[in-house]
C-alpha cells in the first residue's frame, strides 16, 4: 500500500511540474510579445508613423511585406510551439505586426 501511495505522489508531482513548466513558458512568451509590441509602438512614434495593430496570421492570408523591421526570438525552445511576431512595412509604408505560431528553433542536431 505504501508503494502505491509513493507512486501516486511521484506521478502527481511529475504532472504538476509539467503544468508549471508550461505555465511558466506561457508567461515568458507573453512577456516577450508585450515587450515587442511596446518597442514597436515606441518605434512608430519615433518615426512619425501610426501605431500598428496586431494581426493574427490565418492560413492562406495574403501578405504585403516590403521590409521586415523586427522579428521576435524563436530560439528559446526546441519542442514547443510558441507565439512569434514579425513587424514589417507594407508597400504603402505602413507598419504592421503579424503574430503567428512557430516551432522553437533551439534544437541540437
């Protein structure tokens, strides 16, 4: 009976640690996204352009990208899908922020 309780406790702690790790990475990604949006808002003001709104990518969406200004890091993880943002100017010179999901690129070969 004691072995069963120990195994149950270990299983619970393992599941809890995965849940906390996932929640922790969500906070990290959220902080990264907010920091990017704040930096881009400040950049837009500094160059006299309108503050861009975040647009969430949809499959098949037509994009008008004339110049990439900034992208968020994707090297924070290997096996997780994470949010990322790309800020760009379109052919009219307007700033845009595109948010999309990407697999982390920090994988060892």
